[in-house]
C-alpha cells in the first residue's frame, strides 16, 4: 500500500450542466482541489461567471472538503479591470493562442498579471506548422515573455515534448509545467499504428517514445517545477467516434491510479507525493493538504463506457485492468513527510 497527502489536480475540464453532473464525482473522489479550465460555451471570463460556475461544481461533486480552484479565459478583449475584479476568485488565467489571439498577449495585460500575481496558464502550441512540431515552435516564442516579466508565474500546461521539458528545466523560477497521465502512458504509435484510435487523440497530440520517456523522467525526477495536471477532458462517444473528433482523453475515473502505475514502472513511487501533492501547492501558494489517500495494488477493470449526460463516454483504458485502487481519504493527523 502507498499513502500520500491527498493530491491536487492542476488542470481539469469538468464541462457543465448534465455533463458536469456526470463527471465531477470522479475528480472529487481522488483530489482535494482541482484547477478548473474555463473553456465552456461561452467561456468563463468574469468574476460573476466564476462564482456561479464554482457553485455549480460544488453542488455536482457533492463531496465535503472538495475545492474547485477557478480560472478565467484570457482573450484579446480582457481588460485590466476584469482581472482586478476577478483576482480574489481565481488562481490563474488560461490562454489559448489559437482561440484567444496572437501570442504573446498585450503587454498591459501581462504587466497586470505580474502585478496581481496571477499565474498565466498556457496551452503551449503554435498556431502554425506541423501538428507534431507546434509545441516546440511555441517554446521559441516564450523566452521573451519569461524574461520580460521576471515575477510572472507561468505554467506550460500538459507538456508533450522533450523540448518543453528542457525549456522548463532551464527557465527561471516561477516557470513550471503540468504533466498528464496519458502523456506518460502512450506515444503517437499507440494512437496511430495499425488503426486510428480516436479516444487517444488529445491536444497537444501524443508525440514520440523519446518524448514520452523525457516526460516520465521529468515527472519522476523530484524536480518541483513539474507537477500533476490530468487534463482529463470528457467527450461523448458519439463525438469522439465521429469523422471530425474533438481532442481530449477522459482519465478522471482512474487518474491518481494511472500516475501510480507509471511511477511504479519507473521505480519512483517514493517521489509520487511530491509530484501529486506538494509541488503544485507550492507553485500556487496553497497550504499543504490535511488529508491522505491510500492506494493499494489491487487490480480492477475499467468499464467500457460511463454515463455522460444524455450519452456515454469511453474512459481511458476502457475494458482493461488498472493495477492500483484508491481507498477513501482519511485524516492526516498533522503528519508531514519529506518528499
């Protein structure tokens, strides 16, 4: 068995309405806090929208002690006043270069983020070039922003390449990255070889085995710049199995268990607590968890599909065995172990 401070998920998509009702409980069963992405339709952009969405999440999760940490979408139209008004309600602003405008955002906005100490959360892909090269191309644009705003906290979300790992390692303090379970588990051959597997399609797209191994080394290294963000992103089977399927892999049903498998494979289970429960807290200036979870090596089979609003979704590893099982959280009793 393995006991950890209750982990936090610093990148999750929870959707809304009946779809939120279907998926929120999976995150609440595993994580004490989750950083919720704002890209609904329409996206979350104001303090009032943040407050209302947070209340809907809490109601849907129905889990005492579960805390959604909120974000807003940063666009070309975002004003300094909007950021100041939202500051006390959010833990970051999300920026998609392809949807929100050209990168980098306006200097006045970046200066305000630095002044208010609001983290800038980046979907770190360029809007041009080969799809397998877009993360590396984006990194070429990022150095100037990191240098120009030395106090701005920056997160490269769900990194997928060795180039991103190297950039974060060499960058100043205040630059960090989240790593998903699915980018640790699979490479592009798993998605493409023999047949196209739409349920392994995500953005950034899975890369080479060399990239996967670089991500695994980073996640299991004990370096505080890398921490857990599942990027669990549910879509209905109908949408995923369509001629033009959306990007996203649903992992919330077994998230911490999948990380445990990969850390065990790397003989680094002793470093999972830092990655999952400590480093993200430090970056986001949050208190350490006051509960623990316990994982045990007890295989269970993932259902072939799960309810998702009016439809169904196909979870990661559908029909396959997961070799770790989570038990219910219990009081931590003030114990603080060193990572």
